[in-house]
């Protein structure tokens, strides 16, 4: 690999031009980052909204399941009571 020697001095004009170029690049990166943040926040909001709905649906299902379980145990007690009464009637 050959190394070239550059006999060029850095001037104010050159530095200003490079700084403008660097500022432009930084600004474009900032804009992309801001766009990404906005898209991410939108995605997060949609996700959390859907999760809220899902959690609500699950909670409702859980409450209904609890009520039905209580009803089934009560119905089983009534069936046992009816069965024993029927057996008594049949035996007479």
C-alpha cells in the first residue's frame, strides 16, 4: 500500500465547508431519529391499546368463569338433593 503525502494546509474556508457538511449530516440523522421515535411511539400506543382490550376481555372471561364455577357447584348440590329425594320416593 502506497502512502501519499499531501502538501495541503487546512484553511478556514475548508473547515467551514466541512462543518457545514457535518451539520447537514447530523441534521439528517436527527430527523431520521425523530421520525423513528414518532413511529415507535405510534406503534407502542397501538400495542398498548390492543393489550388493554385483551386484558379487559380476559378479565371478563375470568369473572364469567368464576361465576359459572359457583353456579355449577350449586347445581351439583341441588342435583344430589333431588337424587336422594327421588330415591326415597322410589323406595316407597
